[in-house]
């Protein structure tokens, strides 16, 4: 009889369902109360300075890669590269806009995953930003800081950078290739 009584009791007032937002996903109070929230609009605006939107969301490596790619394209255009100038200029514009869209997309995915909205999976190759530092980022910061300090404190000339800057691209490419090979071996 007790079970019958429990099942026939009138439930209390139903709680108000949370409002809906883009894609039919339910919006939780996360967006108002959680300090981890990242604004997709702010990430887009910050990406007017290439890579800064990704850094704001927590994707430091991607942010530095974006600024290196765009700075390289600007350097190539400043040097005058003949028949390739239109191609490089078009690539620069595309990549700059991609950088802005990517920052907003990463902020949106980040918010959804932190809020626990749905069972979405990250697109291939994407993951939550780590809470650890980056080895390559730390080494780059130390190297750039050391070079700047040597110039400002000890008067070391920086004209060698103009001749050797492409080596940074070679090293970055080697690092990315190594990461790709290591992740494929890890999956196997």
C-alpha cells in the first residue's frame, strides 16, 4: 500500500526548464556563474591580433602558430616575392579570417564541454586546452627574451635575425612533424 501511495502523490510544481540556445542545447547557469566561461565574441575581437583569441581560450600553442604564420606572410609580402604576391596576399587574408573564426569556435566548444552540455565530441584533432605549460612555448619565450636582453643590455646586434629567421619555420615544421608521428605511434 505504501508503494501505491508514493506513486499516486501529486508532484510539486515543475521547475522552470533552462532556456535554449544555439543548436537546441540547453543553457545552464554555467554561462552566468562560472569563471571559466570564455566569450566567443571577445575571442573573435581579440583575434584581430592573430593568435590572441586562441591564447585567451587557453590554446597557447595554436595562438603562437597563428602569429608566426601571419608574421611570415607579412614579411614575405614586405620583401616583394614577385609573381607569388597575389597568392600570399590572398592566403594572408584567408588565414587571418580563419584565425578569428577558429577562436570563436574554440571558445564555444570550450564552454560547452566545461558546462557538460550534451555528449558532443570534439572535432577531430581538437581537445580541451591543458592546464600544464608548454615545453616548446617555454623554450621560445626564453630564447626570444634572451635575444632581446642581449640586445638591450649588452648591445648585441640583431642583423643576424634577418638572415636566419627562416630557420624558425624549419624548427617549427620539424616539431609539428615530430608531434604528428608521435601521436600516430601512440594511437597504434
